[in-house]
């Protein structure tokens, strides 16, 4: 309702003084609520702009030329602390080779998602002469000293098809 309509209602002699007071009181309440909502929307827009800015400024993780070593693994896993991973990256494509411990040679290929997590597939030849394959999701974590830690949830796609979890950490150069 525009101000001119409000004036017409208030000065219209067909309405009682009590009704006019009621209208004025409720219009004032509506104006106050509208101002509060506008303030809340303005604050929400400011917060969203700040979050968008932070996301835009967030530097994506670059996995290229990083080396990782296992610090923990489920009992059904074959990777150990002796296994070294050598990562490479071009855009959202990541690949690595790995060997050591029970792994004669392995390779993986992964795609980096919007949260810098890796959705990967891996394959290797173990010391028993078996070809093993699996899939894994790795979630990165920045350590206080600047190195990366990858928390991994994986599943064999060969053998017993079991699942596991592991953690690998970047090796200092």
C-alpha cells in the first residue's frame, strides 16, 4: 500500500478513530518488519558475497610432483609404509605410479572434483604375482607444516571385493 492510500484511509471520515489507530499501528508494525527483513536480506547477501569471494580465492590443490607414503591402512590392504606414490597432474586429471613393500608396481588414475577430492581407480602387481584392482575416494587435508594428508576410502574390484580405509601423507622433499 502506498503512502497516499494510507492517508486516504486515515482521513476518510467513514472510518472510526479506533479503526484508523488500528490501521496506523499495524502499518507501523509492517513497516518495521519490512525494514528488519531488508536488513536481514542485506546481511545474508553480504555473507554470500564474502563466501563466494573466499571460494573464488581458494587455491586448488596441485598434486603434481608430490610424493606420498602410507601412514595407516586397513588389514586387507596391500600398501604399507614402504610404498611410495609419485603423483602427477594436468588440469583435473591426476595419475601416479607406486611401488615398494608388497607392491611390485602400481598405477592409478583420478579425477579431481570441486572439493579437490580424488575419485580414482588403481591397479598393481603384488609380490605374490597377483594383479589387483580397486577404486578409491581420497579427501585432502592440509597439515600444519604445509604437507598434504589424503584420507582414503577404498574397495577392491578384484579378489574378495572388500573395503578399507587408509591414510597417506606427503613426503617432505
